């Protein structure tokens, strides 16, 4: 049996999909529309062409690296720089260290000159509080700020067994909110009497929780009782790194010259008792506030 090398050609048969698609590519045209998208359609004269109308493939020379031009190109709209909405930037607040430098150089704004800190400040853990170093507290105890300060109070927020084991000379031991109110806002006396320049320094063992908490409480009470910025206690500070750091550097300014940790093994039971009382007082205050709200008071 012999096979013919070339298959026979039948001109009456329809075109295959590939042949029809390759022929119709040359008949594509662009149609404008209201939307950004373009619609492609075949020209009306294009249909099922006859075999004689098929284009003859010819070799065209194209530059290296460039593709032949297509009959239709989609235009892309680019937003000009003038149409881009401008971003609103929020001015960055002035840090305390920068404020002290600006005050020394005479570039501090007029609104901030009145409320600049008296003591040299340090950067601390909490950005909303003002920190001072142990060296500054030692200089305060040594009398180096007598011309600037009329009175200063060091508030030791540690528990009594910690305070009795060693504390800064002249420090007050206030570890409850009730003690804080009775000391700085007594019932039958005005805390702003005399308008002296008073500096109040808070600290605990590390000045990480108890000291900052009591400092914020006093600041909140002062702002509730007065109109900001006219406050009774504008100069509130935190001893950076607490009593531990101060005792290591300036042991001679402590009495007695000792240091007891909060989690000391000999005072575990006393620590539990103090915390139990603090939690009970907090629950009582919350119930009292809820009772006032329920009665509409």
C-alpha cells in the first residue's frame, strides 16, 4: 500500500478556528466609548473569507528588540502632580530636652517659656512624665537649687517595709491614694496658699509603675481642682531608675543606709496583705461609683 506524501487540498471545506482567527486579526478596529475601557470589534466587511482572500505570509524586517506595531493601542491616563491630594503633616511636639536646649539658646517660643522645667530633665520610659536623674536629686538635697526652688517634696511610693529598710533623707512614704489626697489636698487648707515654687519628686523601687501612677494621680487631681495651666503643683518629676539606682550611687543620702526589695522573701506575707487591702479599696470605689450612676447622682 502506497501513501501520498502530501495530503489533498479541498477548497470547499470551512476554515479551522486558528486560520479564521489569524485572518481576522488584521480586521480589528478600535471603538471609542464613555468608559475607560476600549471595545474591540471586527469591521463589517470581515466575515468568513474565501480561500483566495487569505493573506500571503511575507517576511518583514523588524529592529532587534522591538515588536511590530499593532493596529490598536490602549491609551493610559496618568494623574498629574497637581491633581494629587496633598498630605497633611502633624507638627511634632517639642521634647523636654530640646526645650531645655532652646531655652538656653533663647529660641524657645513665647508660649513655652513660662512653663519650662526648673530642673534639668532626662528621657524616661513614659513620654507623658518628666524624669530627673539621681545626680540631680543629690544636688537638690545638697542645696544647689536653693535660689530657684522654695520647697521640694520627695514622695516614696514603696511599701512600708521597703521604706523602713532604707529611703532618701526627708522622703515621705505615701503608698495609697488616700494618703496622697490628705497630704497635698487637705480639707481645711488651700494647697496653693502662698504660691511657692514647689517641686515634687516621685519614685518607687525602679520608678516603672508605682511612682508614675501616683504622679499621674496627683496631676489629675490638680487639673480637676484648678484651670490648666494655673496649677498648684506644676513641677512634678520622676526619679529615673528609682531608689535602687539612687542607693547605688548616693548611699550617704539614705537613712538608714539599706535597700530592701519589694519581693524580698522575708516580707512575702506583708506584701500579700497590702495588695489584698488595695484590691478591696478599689472594688469598693467602683461599686460606689456604679451606685451613684444607677441613682442618677
